[in-house]
C-alpha cells in the first residue's frame, strides 16, 4: 500500500485497518481525490494486489 500511496503515515494505516471506507476518506484528504476517484484508485490497487 505504501508503494502506491507513499504519503500515508503509520498512524493512518493503523486507522484504516483494512476498512475500505476509511482508506477512501484518507485518500480524499491526503491526495485531494473525489469520492469516485478514490474508489477507482482502491479498485485498481486491489486488482493488481490480487494478481
């Protein structure tokens, strides 16, 4: 996850704790993504991570 979103802190990763909605919120705050863009980024990450 850090490879894709290197600005995430340990505290933020702990806060996210596998919760998609929390990750989307943090991405929106940190990277200025809109809700749909954050969801697409998460989908893309998960798609590549599962390979």
